[in-house]
C-alpha cells in the first residue's frame, strides 16, 4: 500500500496515540516496539515510510537505520527519526546513519503529518518514471559572512566543470531575494527557485524543477533566484528547500549550490543532504576569526570527518596588506585547497559585457585556478 507507515517505538502509549492520529489521516499503520521487530516488519511489509525512535532496549534507532540502508530490500524506504533526543550531536548521528528527516518530541500533530507527507512526496518524485534514476553529488558553497564571493565562485566553477570536465551539473542559487546570476548574465526573470519554493512540497517534482532550469550558453544548467526583497520570506520554506535539493540529485550528477551566508531555518537538515561543503574566506584577521567559528559549527554537523570540508581563499587586494596563505592555514588549523588571485580588470570587463569571469580571458591565471579546483571536484564526483 502506498501510504503504509511503520511506527517503531518501545513506548506502547506513543505507538497507540501516533498510530490513531495517522490512521485518521488515511494511513495504514504497522507497529513495532523494538529494533529487531522493526527490521523484520520493514522487510515483510515494505512500508512507504518508517517513523523511528532512537532509544530502544535491544537495537537502537541508529542501528536500525544502518541495517535498513544496508539491505537492498529496504534501502530506499524513507526514514523519519522521531525522538525525544534533541541535542545537535544526536541529529548529526541520525543523518549520518541515513535518516531522511529528524523530528523532536513533543511535536504538534499537524507538523508530524506535514513532514510525513513531504517525505512521501519526495520519494514518489524520485521513483516515478525514472527507470535507473541517478543520485547526484550535492556540494554546498558557504561563507561566514556576506561579500566574500560565493556567487561568483559557484557560477564560474560550474562553467569550467561543464566545459572542460564535461560534468553533468546543475548550479543553483539557494538564496531567495539575493540572486545575482540573472543580473550578471543579462537573463530576464531569474526566479526559478522562487517559483519552486512557492509550491506545496508534494507539487515539487522533477518535471517542475526541469521547467525552471535555465540552459546557459556556457554549458552549465542554472537554477536562478531573484533579487527582489519581497521574496525574502521564502527562506522559511523549509520542506520545499529539501525537496528541491533531492530533486536536483535525480537530474544531474552534481548539484553545485550557492548558499552564501546560510540563514536557512532548517540548516541541519540541509547540511545532512550534502556530501561536501566548500567554505570561502578572505585573508583578513576579522574574516578569519569568523571563519574559525563557522568551521567549528560545520564540524558539529559532521563536515571535516564523515563528509568533506574544503577551504578556498579569495584575494581581492595586493599581498602586502593581507594575511599570507600560511598565516591563514595556521589560524584556521586546516589547509587551503585553492587561492584565487585578485582580478579587478577582469571583473570590470565581465560586468560591462555581462559575461562570467572565466569567459573574459579563458587563459588567465584566475581561470587556471578555477580549473584546478574543478578538476579536484570532478575526480570526487566521478568516483
């Protein structure tokens, strides 16, 4: 049955109350009060979704998740971890184990049903009419503060990866009301992301996403956001953001995502969907101090351990008025993978001609640096 929910909890009262509530919403309910029973029921019943507690006496929720994900019969079943454990490290462990969403008890029944329906809709969009559906690599680009150049980095990196390394990718501005690519490239009505975020979660399908993609003349497919401040409230479309990211993985081998300074209310769940984060910084003491704090926050979400975290440095002025690369590395305690040199003349020409930086002078030192970073990422994506 398409809307069969397996509820797993060692508390009988929780099983009863949640089961009754979901039955009233039209779901068929299967219950398990321990981990071993949950694994057996998942194989036998093939539910549409597993609602899973963590704290159980024999096999806990993390172990159940690992085993479900490791069995081809159950690997694709969506898992919503529903638990009283609310610490950040608990959520990180859940996402790293393979859960699709994490919800802390107590919760309003309306939110629980909304999360379940969003996961079911996301899963339907990933399997209907797809044949051998691909699951792409999601790479987010972030910075500890605005104005560090994440948008320019993502756009130019995407173009070089598509042109030189033939990576099938979608580059997306994940910043409603703060998009820049449309203006920079002279693209009219750059509001694809905004249009998707206005939809109900169940309405965001691969087909809807595909209609909002702009096929640029530079080889990269783009999902654009407007720069209209009236769309700023779309930042709160938490479930829609997650489904957009999930759908990008079904359309491209790489989703290259410009988050800028991530102000999303569901940042933990967004981070759980990413395989890698690139952190952009600049060689000034204040910026480096903020970057150190930001790197620690990302490390708490599993980056730098289970998932890759890469650091790049963007220079804007001459070297004698900024920190050296070795000073930056010493202060941050991690290596800088790529340094981008200042290029004010190229930036001016690019702005005057509505071109990406790498198209103004394809043989420039700046373009060569983009190519080095693109090659390193391409090797990871193609593994």
